[in-house]
């Protein structure tokens, strides 16, 4: 995916679909322009291009106490939030909206989230029925029954479970079992011995203790409960693979019969468990990490029922804590936002509930957003840029000097078959069965999660719906789906802050929408993971042996490059974990540049505010990653996210691009310079 954060501001505007003016820019006239206004001339572009391009903005806009980051993405998200707020408030104001209508569901959900008096009065009561089910567990049979039930509420209990596209037969759905999500963001949090991580573990135990005290346990009992949960989670984490080990789809694809899975976990009769999960007549299961299930069997036998009950309660409470009373929500914020991400204070309530409404009812909100806020022509403009990037990609594949003709032919076939979904879906999900009321915010959340669970379950046994979107038009992000061989670019990606009422020049369009969006996502089809899938989305080796070896050798170079970047103190980036995104960034910036150079502006020699077209393109690319983060948030991203922090998404790829060197006269001895022998050149 292109981005890991969302964004906004009152200065953001939506590009119109009109064509460029034929009038040439007068190089003697300065224009209002965030690209040049954000430059910090005290920093050389040859030393740190990220700060050179963005640091003036960072100086003028410190990270708010309620945020873990600030920059372009937050600016855009603020604009989106204002739009979504209007949708939520107008819907909530209509208490007589027809039952079951989109307006009723959006309005009642938002109203219930803003009804703090009712939420605080209820405390943790919305979870008591589920706590009672957990308390009633007496044996392993009960344990498995409750674990299956919790899955239907999106509460991880014993295992990871989903119905998803079969990697090796992408036209059908398959049952997936994989390692569980734990309370800390990633397994290394349980084992790393650096001071930062050790401190986080200590705070996590304190957090669990505080949460159990808030639901009625005395201090001594809560302390013991927290210690036992941490011990159990640490034991479970030992059997989980590291993030970088989850990147190989072959090693994480182990198709087995139900009988074979039963042998991994004799204590679990999967035929019965699958029925409890809502599935009948399952003939095979893809087990992602078999060693996790071997260990699960041991854990079931050696962990007491009481410890499992405490762990189940914690998983449930942790999942819904932000939807409960002020004291519980505040404690949840203290650990997951303050300790892990360095956020000092909560956002205003309306922002939190607008975000929750959009996250939960995004399909319904999206329909209104498209009608009221999305300009006509958005789809066409996005498709135009995307197809121009695709054309450049084809040229690169044809000219690739390390790939043989047979592999090129298949690569071009895959490229041509990439389905570009842009703007918004032509068909929306049917949420008519979802029940939403003004009575209980937490219950609404549980209903939403249960609806999405059932939506997933009902796919089993049916053909894959390739028209489905996994993002809404008001989500500032994008993704590539290897199993569908498609990229999805929602409508709001057309937003470019700082260009009020006017069309940005092509350098901006191609630097942001071309390079960091379309170029990035298309390259995901040819990164270390995406390249393993064929033109139809099936996990199948379509390379010659020699070409694959050459490709892997090139990807190892980008891993080494990013391994050497130091983020904080002695914390290095994880090159193996972030290589897919780094490959996509490198491919994206190159394809965007070459597509831009085919435009009228790209071919001109005119200056805008003193910068050449090439310079403005690279400045625009840096603008697309203009994000400043707290140290805690940056450390968390390195530990638990496949994307490198924003500075390295500019410095890393550009230091491999010859055209960037020429644009800013980068030479040997400059920090942005890399010897040609170590520069990464893939696509």
C-alpha cells in the first residue's frame, strides 16, 4: 500500500477535471506554490533531500499534542474529516430517517458515539454478556466453542482465521489459518532487549493490570492476571514468525486436508470448529505457519483454563476498549497512543467518532461522499495518469537488459492485464442486514464487526467477486492486490493541498499521483512478493530460473541499502521487511518521472519559481512523503510496519536515480550520492 497514515487541512483542494491551460508559465513571474515555499535553503539538497524539500513546513507546523505525526497526509485527512463530519452531523440531525436507510445508520452510529453520557453510564456493561460466556468455560470443549464465537466479533482468541482468495487458484475462496495477532504490535516486542522495547513491555503489563482494575478486579488480583497474560502471550509469540519471514507467499502457503490440520492440533476437531465459525463442507485449509499450530496444541494442554479465560477477557476488552467508558478509553489511549506512538493528548471526541464512523460504515459514507464532494471527472483524470504510467512501464520492461525475452513477454502480459480501479466502485456492498441504533455505541461496533465477519464467511464456495473494493473513495491510500492483479486508487487521492482553485502543474501531478501512487502500486506487481503471481493473480513461477536469480540479486541490494539506515540511536531499518515497499518506491519515482518527461511541461526548459521541470518533479515527490513523526511513532513503524518511515522513502529511492543526481548536481562526496556500483537498478 502506498501510505500507512491518513491526512488533511483547510488549504487542501480537490483538483478539477478541466484540462490544462494552454498558456505557458512565465518564468519571470513567481506563483503561490507549496513546493518552493516548503524548501529549507539552509539544508543542501545533496545532503538530505527530504529535509531540504520539507523542513520549512515542519518548522512552521510542529506535531500537535494529539497526533503522532504531522504533514501532507494529516493535512489531507483533516479536509476529509470535515467532509465526513458534515455527512455524519446532517445524518444524526435527522432522527426520523427511514429505518434501515444509509442516513439512519450513519446518523445513529455517529449519535451513539457522541453520546458520552450514555457510554460512561454503561461502563463496561456492553461486554458483560461476553464475559459471562468466558466465565462459564470449564474445559477444552468450552474453550474452543467460545474462541470460535469471539472470532465472529473480530476478537483474536486462539488462532488467526479468514476466508480469502486462494493464492494458487485466485478464482475461488479458501479457508486460511495463520498465527494470531497479539496485544503488542509484533513478536519482536516480546523479545528484543534494547531499553526502549524493555520499557514498553513493562508499560504493557501495567496497562493490562489497570484495565482489569477498571472492570472490577482488585489491585493484587489484577497484577497477577496481567503477569499471567504477559507470560502466555510471550509463550505464544515464540511460535510466531517474524514479519520478514511472512513475506514469502510460498513458505506461508501450506494447503492441507482438514484431517491433516487435525493432526497438527489433536485437541481441536476442526470439522466442529469450522461449523461453529459458520462453515460447512470444507475440504481443505491453507495453513500459513504450521509450527504455530503445533505449538498451539502444546499451549492448550499446558495452560490452565483460568489463564485462558483471563486471556480471552483481555482480548475482548482490548478489542473494544476504545468504545467503552471514558476511564477505559483513556487507559487504552495511554498505552497504545502515548507509550507506543508518543501522542500526548486525545483528539477531540468528534474527530475520533468521525473516524470510527468512516472506518465502520465507510461504504455508506462513501456513497454520500461521491455524490456531494467528489468532482466529476475524477475517475477519468486518475485513469489518464495511471495509463500513462503503465505505458512507461511497458517501455522499461521491453528495454530491460537483465531479463530474457520469454520472461519479458509474460511480464508485459501481466502489466497489460493489471486492472485499474480508480475513484469509486460501480457496485456498493449491501449492508441492509446491519443493525445500527442510538442505544449503545459498543454494541453498534460489535454489530459492524459481526456483519463484516458474516460478509467474509458468505464468500466461501462462491466465485471471487473481482468487482469488490477493499477501500472507500474517501480513504487517502491505495493498494495493489496480487491475487486480483489489480490496483485500487480511491477518489480522494486527487487531493493536492496548496493548490486552491487551480490545477497543479504536471510536475506536481506526476510526482504525487503518478510516482508515489500509480507508479508505486504498479511496481508492487513486480516487487519481491507481487512478482511471484502471474497475470491472473495465481501464485505461479512465470520466470526463467536465470531471470529470477538476477532479480533476487537486485532485491538483495535494496535490502542491504535500507539495513544501513539508522533511524533512532542504534535502531536500524529492517531492509528485508520493507523491501517490497522500497522496491515500489524506487520503481514509482522512476516511472512517474519518465511519464512526466513526456508531458509538455516535462519537455520544456521553463522555470517555475526558479526550479526546472525535473527539479519540481523530485520536489513534488518529496512533498508526497512530507510527514514528520514522533520518535516513538517512528520506532513503532520500524518495529511493526512494512513501510520505512517517510524520510527514507525519499532519501532511499532518490539516491539510486541518475536523473535526480543531474537535477540537483549531486556528486561524489555528497551524502545523497551512492557509488554506481551499489546503486539499485531494478525496473
